[in-house]
C-alpha cells in the first residue's frame, strides 16, 4: 500500500536504488533460467536503438500490455498513469485529451490551445488538441519520452513527446480480429490484415469500431434524455513500396468518425467544505435542461520516403491532417428550473465549440549518416502550416463568435553522436525555430464582445534550442547517463469573447537536467531504468479559467520549477510470472510573487491568500488570490503503476493466465489556485483479466474488468457557481475473443 506523502519515511532516491540493484552480485541473479526478457528497441531519437542505450527517460508500452490496458473501449486516456510521470485528462471526453509529463502541461480548453507535450502519430505531429485523441489500435508501440525534446522533434516539445507507431505492412499474409462486449452495452471490434499483394508492394488495413449505450438518465423533463454513450470508428490503410534496398515509400491514409456525448458536467456534486461527492450521488442520474451532443470527423494522410545513398540516408515525411469537431453541452450541468437534490441549480448556460476549415500541412526532410565509425549525425529541415476557424456559440442569449487563426513555422536541426571511447559516448543537438501566428475575431453581436485588448493579434517568435548528453557503460549490461536540454513553446493567443478580452502569452523556455541509469539484470531476467531530474520554465504559459466572471485568459508566470525521480522495473521472477512496476515523484511549484487570478465562482474554500475579496454589489463575484508557490494544475506528486501476469500452461501446450494492472496518482489541483473543493482526491484504479489461449496462440478468450474497486471521484471541475465536477468511469466488465490468422 502506498503511504500518504506526509506519512512516508525518508527514502533513498530512485537513482540510488537503481545503482544498488545494478551492483547486486551475479550470484543473487536467476542466471540458471533460460527465459529472458525481450529486447526493447525504440525510436526516441529518430533511429532504431536498444532502449538501454538512449540517454533520456523513455517508457514503452506494446504487445499484450497495450491490449489489456485498452480492454473495454477506453480512449487514449487509458495510458494515464501507466508509465511514470504521465497524466492525461479531458473536459471534452474522447475528443480532446490534455497531456502532462512530469507535471508540465496545459489545462486550456480552447480549440486553439497549444500544449507543451507533443503527440506524434506515425512520424507526423498532431498539433491541434483535437487531433491528439485519435484512437489507439494496431500499434507496434507507444513511447513516452520525458523532458525537453526540442532538437529532433518539431512543434512544442518542452515537456516531452508521446509517440504512436502503427504496425507496418509486410509480405506476410497475417492479421487478427478482436471482439469484446461488456457493461453499458459496450461493444468493440478491432481488426487488421496484411493484404495479398505481390511484387514490390505490400499493404495493411486496420480498423476499430467502439460503441457504448447511453447509460446516464436525465431526470429533468427537458434536455437530452440520455447521455454518455458514443459510436467511435477509425480506419487506417497503409501501402509500402520497396523496389530495392535503396528506396522505400510508406503511404498512410486514415479517418475517424465520432458520434457521441461530450464530457458530462455534473452540477452540485461536490460537497461544500470538502472534495467529497455529495450524499446520495448516483453516477447514473443527472438533471440538465440543455442539449449534450458531440460529433467529430478527422482525416489525414502521409508519405514517408527513404533513399539509401552512399554514406547517408535521406528521409522525407509529408503529412496532412484535417479535423472538424462539434461539441454542444449544458455547461452548468444542472436544471435551472427543476433541480432535485443532490444536484445544484446552476444557471442557464448552453454553448458549443466547433472548428471549420481546419488544415494542417507538415514537411520534414532529414539526412542520417550510415558510415561506420565513431561519428554519426542527423540534420534536416521542418516546415509547418496550419489554419482554421473557431466557432463558439451561446444558445441561451444567441451569440456566435468566429476566430480565424493561422500558424506557420519552420526549423533547421541537427544532432551528432560521437564515441569518445568504447565506454563513453557523447550526443548533442541544435535546432533553430521560427514561428508565426495570426488571429482575428468577429461576432454576430459586436456590442457583447470584449474589445479593450483588440480583436486581432500577431506573434513572431524565433529560438535556438540545444541538448547534450554523456553515456558511460559501467559494464555491458549497465549504462549511466546525464542529459542537459532546453525546450521552447511559441507564443499563444486566446480570442476575445463575451466574458473576457483577447489575451496573449509570451513564449516559454525550459531548461532541464537529468541523471539516469539503465540496466539489464540477472541474466536479462530483469530490466531497470531510473532517473532524477530538475527543470525550470521561464515565462510559463498558463490559463486562468473560471471564477465569478466565467473568464478564460492567458497569463505568464515568471518561473515555475519541477524536480523529481522516476523508475521502471520489469522482472521475470519465474518462467510463469512477469511483473512490471513504475513510479514517479514530481514536485512542481509556481515561482512568481505577484501572480494573481480570480478564484472560486462557487464560493469555495480557498487556501490561497486573498488580496481583493469578492464584492457582488460591484459585480465582482470571486476573490482575487495570489498563487505563488502552488503546484502546477493536474500535476500529481506521486504516481505508481503495477502489472502482474501469471500463466498456467496445460499438457496440451495451451495456456490459462491471470493478468492484473493497477495505477495510482496522488491528489491534484484542478486549477491554478488552491481550494478544498477543487482538489482532486488521490485515485487508484485496477484492472483484472482472466483468459485462455490455445492452438499455438491463435485463439484467445478472456473476461476483463476495469476499475474493479468501483472507486468514483471527481477528476475535473468547472469553476462556475454550483460546485460542478466530472467523474471517472465506474466499474466496467466484459468478455473478449481474439483470433490470429
């Protein structure tokens, strides 16, 4: 059982533990066993390498573990907490995930928000936050790369990168089908197959269909009658052309269609003076008087070309993405005229957000050396061009706001790897980025638009970033490393609206230092990676959300700091038992003595110093507080994850197995300010899977359950006037069948 931080005894750092384990005498290892862990290769630095040799904190999820965590039809948020220091949350449901690494992220919910965690799908950056929710299926691996990655990856990577790589086509005539059915009428079908082509071509088609019934009933006489269901479908078609070893071309076309419910806002579910749910709370009931609906269509294509020339390879990556989301909801999460206990009364707010005319183009050309010797290098150019229109609609007092934004950027980058000796290796990289944004806003009722800061803005930023690392091999199984890195996120603009003027945040910069160890132990029956780190963000871009005037504005903190430790451990104690364990400690804090925000439209219990109290008589409905020293929002101090798989082979060569997985995160602040009600409780969620595999692994049937303890807490909130929150999914369960062919 994890102890509360205040009760925990002082413990050695993760790095110290790692060094102790690495030095464990060989006589203590299980060397006599033949079974070993599989070698993990990653592309965290844009070339295939053993994970042990990459001098940065990288976690990889693939194979059965990825399948188990996705059981039951969860969206990409199922990855949250499954590797150290990763948190993912959303106030839009399946459509708009927000990523945080080492506590560093962005809670902004606007459709033009930028995030310091970059999501890259099949080598193409997914810049707009709506693009980041593309479903997870038929993947080779998911890599989470922590810390600034501002040299080799384009577009906003000061906190890190989450990288999704699809299974590539091959000439093998194989594939799979997976079907599951579970609670709330959830149905999931996933399939993939290499198509029977001949000659120099191979192709692979893969698809996913997920659906769930509406399981929450509206007790009010008006508004959407039932909600929380969805129908989510995605397809990917890849074609690979390889006429000879000197050239290959991989083409990718993909599409998603989501029809469902936005995140369900539940008014009045937080008990005043605490962060408990109110007495009598029922996840299956809601009382709203508005419409809840969500629709999203996303399409994209890419071409990845490779030429193998004398002494170097040339790569060209061309990407196109477009997305058209629409989300409408009863934002106050309550019925104004009929709100039976325990739901809060709220006030009439029903709005929608949409993107139209979205188009993202990206192009990268990269050169990579292939000449043998101590020196290796990469260099390239990156181009990015995006445009779209945001439409925000108020249905109660009719108003439509339209904001048009363009973003153009280019970058030059390069990196060098040099073997100083057989044991000591040096890496370094440099990148120059130029980024421009333009935004303009119009309104169907100009008199209601806050124009004191203007209705248009332009930004033009340029920045050099660099990183350097040293890796030293203690022996053939253990490497230690140190890494220094910087990162950059370009300026952001938020449009003028009815309740807040246009706002702008200056570019932010991060400096990071990391020390780590990676080791294969006990004749490769165990694998360990651990790191300690510290970073400082200058001019961090933050979003002040809510308060009595329902505002959403960008601000900069002079500084914020983060530090901590994390580790991953994978162990085969016996041939039939596989254990994985990960944990992280992250301490974050804002460092700006004069930074202040409006807080608590709900008259919550503040723990920050109040400098200007609320004054309803003067139309000031929230207190102004200082937030210096507060942790970053949605940044848990502690996380931990555990999986255990035990197999029971049969005499016929088949297998029964039991698989359990657990994820823990400590409490979080939902907003920049600190209050009792808007502090999310610590959360532990577990899963269980029991299955049978037969016919040489061709067939599998399993029963599964997610959130098996049925722990339900608020995982986010909206700062209106009625203590509104939203929750995690309650317990789900079902059965699954999978067949390989």
